[in-house]
C-alpha cells in the first residue's frame, strides 16, 4: 500500500481553486472514536467498538441504526466519563493543526461534520478555528447519559447524508461550487460528502473509502495533503 495515493488527477492542484474544506472528526482530526472511549468507561467497549468498526467499514449500512444501538448501551454512563475522555484520551492527529492553519491562511472556510457528539466537537472546533459545526447532542439527565440524542433544529442524527447536505449548504452560503470543496474522512459515512466534493481525501481510512477517494493518505499526518495542493 502506497503511503500517499492520488487518483483521477495530476498533482499539484491549486489551493486557490478551493473555498471550503469539510472534515470528519473521529479518527480523522482526532486519534479516537469518542463513543468507543465513552463505552470503555462503562465496561462496554468491545461491544460498542465492534458496531463502530462494522459501520465504518460499510458492513452496517444504516448509520442511524448503528448509532442508536451503540447509544442504548451507554444508558446511565455519567458525564464525568465524557470529561475523562476529553481530558485524558482525545488527542489531535498529526498534521491536523498544521493543515487547518494552512487552509485558513489560504482563505478557505472550515467545516466540521461529525457523527460524534457536541461535547467533543465544540472543543475540537474551537481549537482548530472551524467556521461551522454539525454533530449530535447527547441527552443528559441527572448527570448521566440517557442513551438518546437531543432533537436539533436540523434533525436528530448527523449521518452521511447530513454531512453531504451540510457541505453543500455551507458552500452555497459562501457562493462556492461543490467543485471548490474539499472533504476529508476515514469511514463509510464520509463517502456521501466525499462524493459531492471537488477533492475527496481519505485519511488512514477503511479500504472502501481509500478506493473511492481522489487522495489517500495512508502514512504520516493530515498535513501531507499539502503535498498535492500548491
């Protein structure tokens, strides 16, 4: 497996041709799957992680169903478990800060679209200077997870189609075409937005995602994308 693969174009591309970059969070911008780490605190990591892995590989095609199944296993987990994950487990992947800084310096708007949770996306978005965020809101009662999500104005669950819709909506808001968008992800639920973007990037991704991406970063950090953008 080559460590940096490009398909369907001859690099370098002009960074000036792009106006928006959309990023997945878990295992893309950060080093963990947050839901798996929350499950670890409840002693249910293996059970939850198995569902996560199958969904990421595309073996479970209904992301919403897979998320609801995992959340149900987290009923009663205290909020302190989320705080522990954020403080002790969450780290940015190599090159995440550098890539986001370079894209912002070039005038691109940054979008964070995650099937994960606002408890974590708020922190990640603030650290990386994201312009827009879409993610899921965990329902909390009496200091513990209920195993459900809070309905938000746009809906309940940010799945692959919502990621795609959000990318296109944010592009339209700044007068950008889909061809002027970059989408970066690692799992099957990132494929809809990657398919809509002018440049799709797979980062240490599942085989199905690597095969369909225009750029696959298989070794090294996210900032390796800058090797094909000038």
